[in-house]
C-alpha cells in the first residue's frame, strides 16, 4: 500500500510517490455492532476480521472507517495498553493484507466510541487526555501506509442533550450547559471591550457580560446580533478544541491526513444546529478534506417532502438537496461522503417507525444518489459496512452486506461503483452561479434557512450549479 494525499488540483486524492488517482470507496464499522454499544476490539476475532476484510476486497472496496476502541488501547494514567495494541497491530496488518485503507475514529476516554456530549463539553481534562492518546497512538502508526486519515471524532456537536434524546431527560444537562457557556462572557469582552460598547451594538441594557444569555440549542431570533454572537462563540470553542488535537497529530504523524466526521446538520426540515461548534464552514482549514453525513430521516416526517425511497418528487428534491449540501461543504478541498445511507430488507426506525423496504429499493436509492453526487463528491463510504441487527435505527438493515457479510442487492451497487471509480481522476462540476448566504440569517432565522434551500433546489432543478459564499 502507498500513502494517500490530496493531489495538487485540491480535488483528487493520489497515492505517493507515483501520483495515481484513488477515491475512498467502502463502509463504516467492520463488525455488525453499533460503535455506541461496543467495538470488535472488545472480543477480538482475527479470523472473522480477516474474512470481513476479504469480502470488502472481493467487491473492490478500499476504505473502512472504524472506531478505534479507545478504551481498549489507552489509559490516561499508564498510556497504551499492550494487549489492545497487539489486537490493533493485527487489525491494521489485515487491512493492509487486503488493500483496505483505514479512517480510525477517536472515541471518548472512559465512555463509548461514538457519542458522549458530557465529555465533549469538557475542554479540560478530557481534552488533555485526548491529546495524550493521539500523541501515543499516532506515533505508533506514524509510518503505516494503511492509514487514509485520522478522524478526530464522529459527528461532533455541542449540545446539552445526549444523542437523539429529547430535552429534560438527562439530569446532567444543567452541568453540560454550564460547561459549554463558561467562556461566553470572556468571548464578549474580547469582542466588544466594554459592556457599554456591547449594549450600543445590541441596543440593550445588560449590566455585565455575564448577564448576556445564550442558547446552545438553535435560537429563533431573526437577525439578532446577540444570538449570532453565541453561534460564533460555539464555533470558536469548537475550533480551539479541534486545533489542539490536530497540532498533536501533525507533529507526530506528519505523513497522514486528518479529517472529522461531520454530521449534515445544515439540511432542510431539521432543528438546525448549523454552527454548534463544529460545522465545516468554521473548521475546514484544520483538515485535509471535508466530510458530510446526509440521511433523509427528516424528509420522512409528515410535514416534509417525503421518503426518497418512494421515488418521484421526494427523490428528486432530496437528490438536489444532497448536491447542494455537497457544494456548500466545499472549501477548495476534496469533499467525501464519509457516512450516508438508508435501509432495505426489513422495517426500521429513525425519528419514528419506518415501513418495510426491500433490498432492491435500498439499492436503487443508493445508485441514484451516488450517480447524482459523483460530479460533486470524491469518495463514498456507506453506513454501515454490514447490517447491525441489534441496532435501534436504520443501521439494522443499512449495510452493504448482511450481518455475516453475505451479498445484498446493495452489494452489486458498490461493486459497480468501485469498478467505475477505480484509478479515475475526477473533475468537480464547475459552478454556474455564486450564491451569497448571510451567516447572521442562517444562524438566527429558520425561515431564512428554509428560503436558502428553496433557492438551491430551484437553481439545480433549473440547470444552474451553485457554489456558496458566506457573508
């Protein structure tokens, strides 16, 4: 295997030193267990891992995004764990054997490998421990060619709520909120200098910077400068959180790229958290390529445009929106669909119960989506690699393979995609128009967000292709 870097054209990936083009095509998570519930490193099975990598290679896949199993390999007090690292050495050697590049994803020390908003809100001890982990783990693999990129964490988002829960269910919410707002008064002081100057700008009468409210969840306050400032405060906080870890990784593992798994919160019909600390617009200069994770869950709500698996207008709209999201996330670097998908072969649920869908419906949808996005994306990594039967969402029937790595209808779609994109140099579709978007509008006004997506859909439907400029 040869190391992968971004090509000089800033759109393609290439292997070094020969410069051959390559695109990441593959899946997320090798075993049939959701990483929020555990990883394959908990009960390591070398033969099963070898077989699973072999099945990926058989259909031409070349990339796996995999949770590291951070608590199996690292202890903040003692450093790397010998047994866990022995398993990881075996794992990465099997990936190399089958020609599968890895995007290892960092987890939460003392917790799980996918979501923990309480630990994410802690920019003290937890951040120090993460830097120590990256320093040790990346040093160990600093010369290994099977690393496509280090992925800081999955779907970073500042919020007082645990993933996919409703407000008021977690007694830790108040403490998390305090953690996330502790630097807000200092941000205001650095921005305005004096309370009087801030009050003139806000047309307010606050007695101190500490009296100024801010909402971590999206606040509907159209064109309000205070609400806009709080979005920017979260962006600045998230930027610092990522930057310190990126600096550690680049110091000890300079040959490898860095990315971050970015959930596509900027999409229609969604309680939009466009700027909760980790949107690509605020972070792109830290990473070698940007990512986004589009799922049509919100499109399936009664008031939305409809499940794209039904075809027709719902599918047309969703494809246009995915094109728009891909172009919105372009910052003169490659854009990778690092996690995406839907389901087929049974019933499922996401925001609510979802009806039975066949494997063929799932395959047809994925083919339509990848065909539509190929001029705007350089890499497709399905969620998940294989079905996760015990998962509580679309992961249960979302895989390229069944849980035991047998073919599904979707397998053929990826076989064809891998064949078509192999050793192919891509050209990003040029823009025919530049869409200027107001950040204060996006950050404070839901109707402005909705209007942006209506414009994007109309442009693409009419044959125009936008790029975005935030003002």
